[in-house]
């Protein structure tokens, strides 16, 4: 285990990234509003001080609910940032505002009937609607039984509610509570472990936790180094310092439109830091 | 009013593996061939580029390159007495949409079936007695033999650039290969892929428990390869993004990387995308197909006349098209009569998670990078007293370590929270899993027909799937899982987590896209829709490709056999073109 | 069953003489030519790559209208179909020869040297007549020529007369008796119909080719056409004759894959040349001098570090960690003359725009590299190309961010 931790580079200080002149020049290109929010999204990362951008699908209360829930599902602890710090709430918000949330590719013709578990999802609601209804009903349940909405509950109270949802013990009307929980948990995992271009997994929080280096394309030299850790900086499809892409139509519109451009940082700063730390060249293989 | 288009010699429904093979072969023979594809055009660049394809969320989780259920899905139930409900989300299997079909997003696990698989019924009855095949199990022989198909397996392997180690060349066993495989005329075109840490551990452990591991035959090129059509392929770099993704560096065999560069340059070939075929047309006798009707993306209908119609779509769609076009006798589970929709089968799978003591770097992988034992596949072992027929392989596939979906955690790991986080942190780099991949027999009550209630985007009734595993599959799967657990125990580990299959078949979790049957091939027109050359018994200028012709499913991934059968059928079609008659008299 | 045996029909046509079936001569009767002359002309039209320039994107063959960017503005290729009014149907053989030999159109108008008459002037009268004979068989298209868009003073045709006086050296190729027949044939093809120097030679401010240092590399529209002279690092010094032949015939060899404008040249021209002619070209090219190699300074180490990181992230998937590429699939970057060219624009163009290798009958695949222009910014591409040009023993000048932005905007303007 120690071997691996040694290979994980420290994140560059947020200020260094945000002062990059190329970042400013990027803002010139796109719509000003979107780009400004990008700046916020990209530069606040790495702690509870992160200022979330205005939600696109959620109401502010709904977002508080989600933040309070994902903070328990993947908490910040000694191992590193949790889902909130990794931007997972913004990831989920963007996903629900896009084709996933709207169930755009899904067979949604009736009649809708309840079936067996083996027959899969049969509710007449899109994922976005499941969130909206589910959040409303859970808050009603919490207010009634605990005197406060979910977001205002103590961590252990929230854990209990989440377990009850998972076990199907809370009545959410037409939505089985386990369905709501599974959707929330599934999206939370996705946001924590998906490529950072989707807004979650900020500063590679999820990938650093597990040791996944990101989508590299060539392991011919390394695959037979049995039992040895792979040493390389983390990388995203957007480079080593991806701009958090906030999508109107994730995932298909990823490379188009304002706010969905690739990273514009020089990779050097990250690299120099790594080289300095190890006191040697960052890349074990290859020649310069 | 549908617009009538100029006639072509051959119209292909779909433009994936089988269509590409048939088109390549028949255009060489001089025929004018048109492929109709319901999805869009796509190619290595830009669609599968290194700049975008390694995106687990977009492709594996949101399933962007698969069929959307909004346009086409099916309804499902486990038992005939249940109410079938639509499969609203893809899960258990993932049909493709777009040029190249599932040949774009497969792993490249490329197998030959065993010689006994082709004579399943007669072989088992001969070895284990007439009663070995229980009532209701409708397995049957294929009407062809392994020996007949061998040259066509070879053709597909040299088209794809399969990396592997032969186990049996012309009857002579080869060290390091699969000792159970049928004899092959020559070895694979490329040597096996490199091994990764997990497959090395599996290999050692399997040997320790007395089994015969070998490197899986892979349609991922271990070296740059110039294929049999002169098309150049790259070399696999173990990026771990095969399954559910297109390949960025031309190293996974697909229609795009093996056939299309040659096929698309031919003047007598054409294709149309966003063209969904909704009917096969027949003349008044019902004995001759006259073409197809298709709908473009703007909802306009066209009649495409053709001298020959070849169904090259996904297994379900081929059967669906036959049913809505009222071609062939629909199967009736009550009487057992009829052939269209009969003998639907699938794959039975289970797994064993292993948390090892050394770093495995699971993200360095390839779709068919695996080490396999075939000791318990087909009839490679004595079934006397086992209580089931058939079998499957046990493999350690290292297809990749994609973080969202490829999570193989130890038993007792909390589902979420700090405990889950800790387990992922400690175990991701050390975890792997073995897959038990078994055949499924066909049964009287597993079948396809039309749903009475639900309709697709074109107003056609949805296909209805009635399917469940039977005692044979459950017993066999348990047997395989137990054997896999024995191997797992021989790997130095921090924990083993067997995941046997349990309960009824569920359409929700992904299992395999190995759906078979519904238009079975065979020597008897009462139990098969196509003859041994894949030509319809009823409508001799109509042909069916793909796994829809499997009379039941073997213990292997189907693509190798699908490819071989397409080449086999293409040869028959060339004979048919010279002399348009049924190749077998019913 | 009515299956059409297209290939059989095509073969039958070929056997009975394609001329009868496919060739209709549109020229006046007195200019009727023999089948052999027409075929000879057709071959030379391939060798001269006439069709590529004289056909607009999506336009009819040889009807002109393709914009040819020059440093002075845009010139449009002309209609050379036999249409009497808008094409060259009314031109006599003499008119045609005068255009090819002196750059003067029928009626006395001087042509712009974007039309490579400074090279075609080396061609024999017989060859020029054969080209004309072939063009007479092309389907006439009524398509008016477009006026060039040039700034003053280049818009004045009188300037062209001056240009010709200064830079045009009319005259057919004179064989060098000291050299072999093959060498002379190669020199004729390269300096005559092939007009290789139009791209591969340096040019002065007025676009006149540098005759003292032929084929030592020059600008081809936006990119740098590499040195074809000796020089192991940036020229053909490391290529055998056979490898040159393979490259021209198929679009690639062990050293390089044709990209940028050269991919089009292979597809439209050199792949059709006879083996003997390709060998002759190789024989000639192997005797050319290269420029004296400069000694570029050692690039900044930080830039190299950054470039290496980007290389591993974006390039190593195909070109491999050590720049070797994959034999027959992905071209090597290590020891590549195109990579180490005096100017980096070809490498930059491939990274910015992507590239598709020529799909020729022997190499039908057309392997394609995606564009990275949208993923990497100018500074990143500068660092990446500096790295590639100096890694693994390569040596070439550093690339600046300005080089990248200039080319990027040139491409952006060209696509408008």
C-alpha cells in the first residue's frame, strides 16, 4: 500500500492553476457567463470551501439535500476528499439536466405496470422526476419523524435514513425507496469515479483514492511488470488539468459549445512539481 | 405511400459483422449488394479516437453506442403464465446500433465451438443414453459438423488477426494451447497477447489444481497485422477499453478494421444508414422474398426490391422481422409446433472475486486478455452422475480496470460510506475476478413471439421474450463456480468472494450479449427455420445470419462461430446465385 | 436470377479495348488522335497531377475552380475540359503548347505561376500534345473561370510578364549524357510533369523557385514540404531507392506515411506511375544534394518535460513510447525526416488537423490519425512538437507557440 501512495502526486495548488494566463484567454472565447461559472467550478476545488455554481436542474433545497446525502455516501475522511469535495453534486445536477435525467433514449411508453425485480424498471418517471419526487417525500418523512428536513439532520441521522431507504423501509408513495436510493447511490459512485470532464472526480479525488491513473492508452512496457505499481501523473480525457465541463447535454455534446472545451493548462507546472518531489525525472521509462 | 427504389441483387438487413462478410464475398462474385443500417456511420477516426473513446461514463454507463430502447426493445417474462413487461433500460445484453454493429464494441473473445457442440443431442444420447436429454429440453444437432465449418473458422481468424496459441493442429496436441479444442488446420495468425499479473496468477493456480490453462484466443492483435484482405491493423496496447468501446488504434478486429476499407471502395456495394427495416416483402405465393420496407430517420418509408434478402441484424431483430413479416410458422409452446421464435437460448454466468496479495494494475488489460481452462466445457469431462449436460469455461479475463463498473470487492464490504471507500482504496489495485461462462440448453418454454400490448417506435408489436434458466443451467453453473473457487483458493489471496448465479434469470444486470436462437438451423424443417446453409426452408431467397440460427448455445462467446457461419453461408449463396434453388430439398 | 456480373463486364471491356467503350473524343475531327497517344496523355496527366488542381471540391473533373492560395492572394484553377466557350475546346495544339511552355494563354494573357508552367516548360512537345489529346476525351463542362483575388500590384497581369522575364527559363529538358537513362528519365519527371519543386524547393519573395538549391524543402500552401535531397536527418539520405519507390507507389514505407498535401499527390498522381518511372525518380532523387544541416540549439528542459508528458498522454498509444511507431501501421517519429524538417509546419499540421494515410490498391486501409487541435492549445502543441523533434536522438529547432497559432489561423481562414 505504501508503495502506491508514494506514487500519487500532490495536486497543484489551486492558485497556480487559476492564475494561468491561458485560462484567462480561454474565457475570451466562450460565452462569458458560462466561462465565469467554469472559473468558479474549476478553481475552488479541494475542500468544503468550494463554492458550487448555480444548479441547472435542482432547486437550491434539492441540491442541499443531495449534498447532505452524498456527504454520507462517500464521506471526506483521512483517506481523502468525499463526494461533496469531488463535485459530485454538480455532476448529478448536470446529468439530470441532460439526456440521462430526461430518459431521452429510454422506452417510456405505457401501459406502466408493476412487475417482478427480474423485469427491471417499470416506473413512469424519468430519473430527474425520481429525484424530485423522492427528495420531496424523504424530506416530508424526515420533517414528520425527526422534525427537520434531511439536509439539516445530523450525520448519524442521515446515515439511518439512507439505510432505511436502501432497505425499502420508507414509504415514498409511487417510488419504492430502494429505487430512489439505488439511483442516488449509483449516480454518486459515477460522479466520484467518472472522468473529471463531467464535473465530478474533481482533482482526480476518486482515482487518487483507488490508484487508477486515468485513460492512458499504452501499457505495452508496463503490463509485464508484475506486482509493481504504475507510476505516472493522473490524466483525464481533458489532459492532466481538465476544465470541469458543465454540460447541457452530457454526454453527447461534450466537445462542443461553450463551457465544453478541453483544458487549456500547460501540463508543465504539474510536471515540474512531480519531478522536483521525486528528485528525478517524472517518467521512469523513455528517454529525453 | 412508400417510395419504390431500383432493385439490387442482394439487400442486407443490418451492417455489422455478418453483413460485412456477406457483402465482401458476394460483391467479389459480382453481385450488387446494398446494406441497410438502422444506426449511423462511424469509423475509428473520429468516433473511437484516443481523444474521446476511453470514457467509461459515456459509453459503458450511459451506453451511448448501443441500441436505444426508445426505438426498439422487447418485453420480457420468466414464465409463459406471467405478464411480459418492456425492457425499458438496457441491462442483461447490449445490442448495438450503427455501422459495424456489436463488432465495434465486443471484447474480441473469439472462440470455435467444440466438435461435440454441433451434434449435441445425438452425442449426449449416444454417450449418456436416450434419457439423458430430459423432456422439455429441445436441444438438437446443427445439421453441420465442426469439420465442415473448420475452414470457415480459419477464414474468420485470419480476417481478424486472432492472437492465440493453438492446442490441436491436425490432431497433434500443441503445448500451451487448449488440449480440448477441435483439430485446426493451422495455428493462429498471431502469437498470444502479453500476460498481465492476474492471468499469470490464474495460470499458476489452475495448474496447481490439475487443470489445463491456456491463453484465450483474442481478436486483439498482439502484433501489427496485415489481414487476409490486405487491410492493416495496429497492435494492442492494453488500454483496457475494448468491451463496450470502439478501438482507437486499429488493434481490435471489427468490420471497420478488417473489411470496410476494401468493401467500401467497390462500385457494386452501397449502404444506407439511419434506415430501419420494418418488413420483409414476399410475393403472393409467400415462397419468394421480393425485398424489404425500411424507414429513414425522417419517418419516410421506402420499398427496396431485391433478388435476395439476407437478415444480418442482431439475433432478436432477425426473429422480430420474421414474425412481423409473417414468414415461417411461428412457434407455439403449447403444441411445440412452428419454428420462428423456437429454441431461444442465452449464456449462464457466475464469477468469483479474488483479492490478491500483490498489485495487479487491473487497468492494464484488453478485451480478450485472459487465461482460460476448458476442462469443464461441453463434453470435455464425464457427466455421469453430475445431473446436468454441457458446461462452460472458467476464465480470468482482464478486460480492464474501469473504475465505475469494474469493482470486485471482498465479501462483507459495506455498500457505501467510509467502509466502502476504505475497501475500494485498499483493494482496487489488488482485485480481480474469474468468470464462469456456460452454455444454455434450449427448452420448450424458452421462446420468442410478438407482444400483444406493447409497440415499438414504428408501431410494430414488440418482440416478447419468455426465458428462464432451468435445472440443467443452475446445476452446471454451480458446478463451474465451485471449480472456479478451487482455483481461486490456490491464488495467494486476502479474500475470495464467490458470486454464484441465483434465482430466476433477470434482465437487469449485465450478463452477456450472447442471445441465440429463434431462427434455428438444422436438417429438419419441422424444427429449424433455416437449412444447414442458413437458407430459409420456406423462402429460398431469404437467408438468416448470426446467432439467431444457433439451435442452443454452447459454452463459448458466439462471435467466432457467427463469423465462420457467415463465410460458410456466403459460399452457399454463391452456388445459389448460379443456380437459384433450395440447396437442400425439404 | 438477374445478377449482374459487373466485374466480368469490366474485364471484358478492358480486353476488347477500353477506347471503344469508354473514350469519346470531343475534339474537332482534325485533332483525332490514336488510342496510344490518348493513353500516353492520360498517364502524363496523372504524372502531372493535373486533375487534383483543376477540379474543385465537389466539382466536375477538370472544370477548374479550385482555389490555390499563394502568398499574394488566391488564384483559381481553370476549366481545361474541351468546352469550346468556357474550357479549352477552341485552343489549337499550338495554343496549348504555348501555355504549357511559356505560361501564356490563348489570346496572349499571361498565366499565374501557380500553374506550374515553370516546370511544364521542360516537357517535350510530344508529351504536351499527348496531354492535350487526352484532355480532348474529357467530358466538356460549361463552367466559367473565376478571377483571381490578388492585391495590387500582383493583380496586374503586366507584373507576370516581368516575373516571366526574371524567373522563367523556358526550354525542354536537356538530358545529361554523363548520366544514365534512368537518371535522366527521373530528372525529366521530377522537374517536368511532376513539378515536385513547386512545393519541395525554396521560393523567393516573389514565389520564384530557388534553382541553386532544388528540392531542399519549401512551403506548400501552409505546410513545409520536406527536403528531398541527401541528409540523413531531414532528407532522403536514410531512404533506399526501393523505399522511395514504395512510398510513391503506396503512400508509405518504413520511414514515413504521406500526410498533408503529399497524401493527395500519392492518391491522385504517383500511385499511377509505372514501376520503372518511380525507380527513375528514385535514382534521380538519390543524387541530389541536401542543405548543410544546421545545428539547432538544445531545447529548454522544461519544455521537453512538458512535451514528454503530452506525448505519453496523447501520442504513445499509436506511435509508442520510444517514437518507433508500428511497422506498416503507424509511422515512426524517431529518425523521421519529416519530423526533423527545417520547418515544423508539416508536423504541426498533422497534429492540428489529423491525417489520413493514402488508401491505395496495395495499401487500402487508409489508417487515420485524429485531430488534436481541439484538445491541445498552441503552447501545448509547441512543447509537444519540440519534444518530438528532439526526443530519441532527433534534432531539430524548437517550435514556438507563435508557429502554432499562425498555422492554426491559416487553417481557420482557409476553411472559410
